C-alpha cells in the first residue's frame, strides 16, 4: 500500500535531521521538504489542536513557538514509514519535567490520509 506521509523534525532534534531523513528515504520517496526558521504560534496551535484540553497544551505550544523545524512529504508504504517513525522516536525522544505527560518527541508524522491532509492545510504554504 502506497500512501503520503507528512514528517516534522522538531526544533530540539534538528541536529539529527540528516539521520532522520536518511531513515525515511529508505522507506519512501521524499517529494518535498522545507526549513521553517520560526514556527508561528497560530500554526503550532492548529497543529496541536487535538491536545487543547490537556493541561500541557500551553507549555507544549510555547515550547515550539518561534523555533526552527524541518518538514517533508514522503510517498511510500505507510506501514514501513510508521515503523521508521517508531525507530526514530525511540532513538532521539526524551521526557521532560515538570510535564510527565508531555514527551519531547524527535519527530511528528501523519498516521493516515486524514491527518496528512490536515497537516498540509496547516503547513502547506511552506512546501510550495
């Protein structure tokens, strides 16, 4: 099964961006990528909208505000790309305190077509 996947390398993991892209390049074809110098607060809030009722929402979006990120779009086997996601997260993510429910994941990816389209609505202007 071939699908599209949205990938975001989070600010605190940009120094691993090369390793992340190499791993995803093994699982799919990179169609586009963009470097975001300063992520706007309104984009981050939309990106994490599903978490808006969680106690860590505000610290989480402020953790991203005005920081750099790398985003990319891939085409390939969704199962293979999601397996790479878990491998990368295990290798480069870490918990932060005082927010034990909020983990500083190294990357974010879409998990299905609905999420992919939603990510493009939010971040697509950077990928043109």
